């Protein structure tokens, strides 16, 4: 089985976020970037298929040279090869088009992507990718088993879970639950050294129009002052007379 894991290069959630040029550009100065958490769950599951079933695992990213440390981390975790498509990730449709071009060339049986990235939270790429390459698709995936050309997937739905049986080629949009958080892997020294010699191939982008563009960014409004109360009667009075919620 040949697996392609889509990796987004996203800001660590602990980083302080700022914008420049009239709030139209994200300021990357001082920001630590990481593998998108949903993608990391998918990469960890791909490592299980590699170890248990002898699968080959490639990772792919759409972005500039600044994303290569994130791809190298994925290689250190255990991926066999990395691919960087040399173009900015401008919107979901253009990213899906770039990924689809490589997926068709590579003949992958299983493509794993995060349900959404934690920077733009678009949640569009896996589904569009599946449509572009003519593969089956399961979103919000929290369980996956593959036997031969058949797959059993569990996905999260409102109020519960749904078990689906499908066939390869398959694209999944995965999330927390596909593997346990305790199963996520931290690269060890041996993996880091091996990652230096593994191939990281840079592919030039194909023509793909962006269907959306960012007009501006806006931070959440600051939280208002907190008022402390000493008794239930005072709290009820404030909720009734000031907040007017009861």
C-alpha cells in the first residue's frame, strides 16, 4: 500500500499572533510553526500501516522553503519521502488542485489529510482532493482499518459514530481520535539523523486559480472587566438588573 499524508505548516497555538500591512498580512516574526495537529494524527496512523503492513509513506506540503523543517520533522517521525509543491498555499481549491496533480502521478492507494487546519479552518481540501482524483472520501474520520483493497472507516457524526465500508483508492479527512494522543510520536535522535538523508523533492506548481482571497484579519475583541461578587443575592441582582439575562 502506498500512502500520501498531507501536511499543513501551521502556527503553534501558543504563539502570539500579529498582522501587518493594515491587517492584511500575517506576521510570521517570532512564530513557531508545527505540523497541523489533525495531520499529525493521520501521520501517526500511517506509521502504523507502515510497521504492520509494510506500507510506503510519503508526506506532502504546498508551500515555500520555510515549510521544509516541518516536512523534515515528518520524515524524522518515520515517513519515507517528502514532497514540497513550490507555491504559496493561497486557498483551499488551489491547494487541492496541486495535491491532486501529485496524487495522480504517484498512484497512491490511501491519502490522509487533516479534517481542517488550525490556521484557516477551511475544512475543504480533503473533499475537493477526493473529487479531483475520483477517489472515495470519508470525513471526520476517527478510525481506519485496511485489508487489501477494502477499508473500514469510523467517522464522527452528530450524536455518535458511523462505521463505513469502502474501497481504495480512498481519501480521509481525519481528526483527533484516529489515534490516541499518547500514540503521537516525538522524533528521536536516530530518526532526526535519518531524516537528513531521506529525499525531500521540490515540485513546481501547476496552474491553478485561487477562488478566494484574504481581505483582512481581525483579532477577537478584548475581554471586558470581571466583576467579583460575594453572595448569591448580589449575583442574582446583577444578572437581573444589569446583565438582564434573568
